[in-house]
DNA sequence: TATTGTTATACTCTATAACTATA
DNA sequence: TATAGTTATAGAGTATAACAATA
C-alpha cells in the first residue's frame, strides 16, 4: 500500500529544494539532542551491552541475570525483596527470573526461618562453578571495554557514575 | 588536591542507591558488579529516562520518538534509512514509529525524487509547533538533571560520553 | 544483487494489577 | 493493614526473517 505519491502533501515540502544533497553526503545534525546527557548515556550503554550480551551468550545469561547471580553469590541467604531492591528489579520480574535460574539448578530457595513469607536465596555448587566461569567472561568484556575507551576515560567515567552519594 | 568547596551548590543527590541497608541487616555487597561500567551506566540512564519519560508523557512522546522528531526537524528531507542509521534505530522499528507520527499528522513522507525506494521525511507545521513545545519540556528535564548532578559533574559526563564512537 | 521500506514473530525489560499467604 | 512472593497483562525496545519495489 503506497501512500506517498509524488505531488501530494506539497505543503510540507521545503520551499527551496536542496540543491544536490545526495544521500549520505551531508552529515546528520543532531540538533538539541547534543544537549541531552541521557541520550548519549543510553547510546553508550546499549553499545557496551551489545558486547556484554554477546560475551555471556554461550551461558545463556542476560545482564540482569548476571547481576542477580553476582549478588546472590556475594550475599547468600538474602531474600528476593532485598536482592530486587538493591538491583532495582521489580519483584514480579525477579520471581520469574529466579524460576528460570532454579530450573537450571544454579539457584536454590529456602523458606526463611524468621519469616514464612521470605525466600532465602543461595547459589548451588553448580551455580557457583558456573558463575565463576561467567565472571571470567565478564572480566574479559570489561578489559575489551577499557581498551576501547582508554584506561583513563574508563576510570573517569566509572568514578563519575559509581559513587554519586 | 581539591578539598570540598563550601559553596552553596547543593551536593548532588545519589542517583544510584548506595548499598541498601534492609531491615537492620548488613548492606548488600555488589561484588564484582562494582567493576562493571556498563552496569552503572545503565542504572544512571534508566534513572534519567524515568524523569524524561514522565516529562514528555503529556504529549505521549517516548524518548526514541523525541530523537526522531528532533532529527527530522533539523534535517528535513532525509530518508528513513539515514535517520535510522544516525539514531541506531532498526528500520523495521522506525517504519512502525513513523506510521504513528504520520497518523498524528506530525510527520509527512514523500517519495524521494532521486530514489523511488526512499521516503523523504518532513515535519508538518503542526509537528513543528508540537516539537517546539516538546523541546521546551525536554530542556526543563535537562535543567533538573543538571541541578541534580551538579553543573560540573553534568558537564564532565556529557563531555565523556558525547562522540564516543 | 543490493537497498529501502514494510510486515511479522520472538524475546527482554518495565510497569501494573490482582491474588495468596504470611506478618 | 502491610509485606513477600506469584501470576497475568500490556507496552516499549531489540533482533530477526521474509517480502515487494526499486536501484
């Protein structure tokens, strides 16, 4: 269904036709977008995650899953509410994610002794072993990123975004 | 070595929750996550977008739509391929987005004179007027962000992430 | 053959709401 | 009443593939 026939909606045409502006010649002007920090932060973050996701793909681990596994490994016995709050992951989403990690036998959940509603989270031995190898891959990703940005730039950036308190 | 300046410039609030102390328990240890720049970039970007999305909600404009409108406004007559490439938006997704913007009569598409496959993109007068008001809102968001981060930190960050490619 | 735009599907992530069981 | 976890839905964004029209 072609809806743009030549000669229609001439009102929106520029009054002066651009002379010979062939596609791809003149660079795109980003306009006010250049004043928006959020835009560039997102572009960079997406670019970084592209390599990160590819790096962890062989273990079928997504970035959010990685962060959950790391926090469970470093903070065994914590509840879903605590892990979720620390990572800013909705409890509904975390519940679904943990089902998958439990299905893989990487994570185990036990009823908390002091609160029947809570589940205490632990890595299984298998999960611990897998996470160690995944961490090694993640570290290789970070080395690539550091090399790409330059050590100094990487350090400046992480200092600026890590400790805002 | 720079000491803390006693100026009135309000210390920026923490954007990323520092290790959260939950119910009298020990704070969460982020472990190796603290070595991953991508993690903190994403946390900060999501936090920033939260305000941005809320700010533009009254016009029912999403961040990606905003970036497309800005680029069409600043670069009238460019094709979907050019706009999409500049913003790193898949052509399939951009096509769907442009259908919506065309439905609102903010954007018009004409067959390119030199290439029958391409569509030249323009803002309609209505779209131009809307975008001006949306830009004003976006600017107010950026002022809030600058105040929140502190002018100096905001400037350092945008200098580091702008033109990373 | 390659490119432009379109349509379609699948998956991740976010944001809700409603529900249960416990406190 | 409030909290912890579960289930469900809806929407945005990303990544594909297949297709028609055009180069």
